[in-house]
């Protein structure tokens, strides 16, 4: 029982870390897109 709960906790923790990493990556990509849009606007 203890081993099962430990494995489940590890899986949930791993999924949480993966989710946070994915969110950070998406925010960085969004920031780059926003900066590119601002640069295009400055050209006009």
C-alpha cells in the first residue's frame, strides 16, 4: 500500500513538473512572438 501511494505521488509530481515546464516554454514562445510583432509595428 505504501509503495503504491509513493509511486502515485511520484507520478503526480512528475506530471506537475512537466506541466510547469510546458507553461514556461509556452510563455517564452509567446513573449518572442510579441516582441516580433512590436518590431514589425515599428517598421511602419
